[in-house]
C-alpha cells in the first residue's frame, strides 16, 4: 500500500522502513514515537490520519502497534 501524500510506501518491508518525507515512519521497538503509530491513533502533530481511506479496526491497530513494539521484524 502506497500513499502519495508524504511519500510513505508500505508495499515491502524495506520501503515501509525507509520511505516517506518524515522517515523513519516506523521506529522498531518504539510504538509511542513511530509516526505510523501516531497516525493510526490520530495523535500525530502534522498531516492526516492514516489510512486515508478510513480508520482500521481497533484490533488491526493493536496488531500493528504490537508489531512495532516487538521490533518490527520481517
């Protein structure tokens, strides 16, 4: 999944970890300061909430946050 606004690209692990105007968007082990987590939770300081097509379920968000907190491994 790629969002042109901000340039973040979640298509592959490598692009998810390194793309975007405010890279890194994902900080392994840090679900509080990772921009992706902030955008999913609506706590970001700039830009729009993610994903732009509508909110994820709480379960989906918690899964992503747990992945980031666990180190965001492949």
